[in-house]
């Protein structure tokens, strides 16, 4: 199931802008090292991809994001150590409005989607989607579109 809502124009000087060539970077906040490694390998194949930033210390994630200014912050909802991902989302939205947060979870629900989007997330992606779907969601968020991608 997929939902996309346009938040901005995809036209540049009268032509449709190519999402495939827009430069973008990703900060990934997820404790699954294998998943992050695989994502980085896959993103390295993408035109315009400028780097994946891993967050090792959740306590400094917002400060690190302020320093690195990623295009997209991929935020796992189920963070280790009892850290509330919604509070982390709130901090990113408040302190880094130019970075777009894309929520990422293995346990999607309508309630999580509503809560995330109402708090300022640009999108919500299930970990059950394909790599191509995730990368498409990242590119659409970079292009100014809100995205919801749930596994089918």
C-alpha cells in the first residue's frame, strides 16, 4: 500500500525535475547494524547520493544532525534503551526543519503513522518494503513529497 502527497513543486524552470539526479544524504538512526550496512551499500549505487551518516550515540543525535545537515533522517521507531522515538522526532522537527524525517519500523500501524505524521515526519516506511521502495520514498521526501509506504 502506498500513499504520496505532494508538498512542493516538482517543476523547475517549466521542466519536470528529475528526482534521480538530486543530491541527497541520509542519516540513519537504527540499531540494526546489518540493515544499515545493507542500506549504505545499496544507496552507494544511487546517482546523487552523497553519504550515509550513522548515529552511534542517540544522546548526541540531534547535535550530530545539526552539524552534518542530512537531507533525510531515517529514524527507527523502536530505539534501544527505552528512548522515545517520538521525542527524538520532535527534537529533529524543531531544531532541523531543513532535514526531513522519514520514520522506519518493522511494526507499522495506523496509529504510529498518524502520530508520526502529525508530529512533523515527512514519511513513514515499513521495514517490510523492498530496497527500491525505501529509496524511492527517500527520493520523494527529498523532492518535497510526504510518503507512506507500508508492506503489502
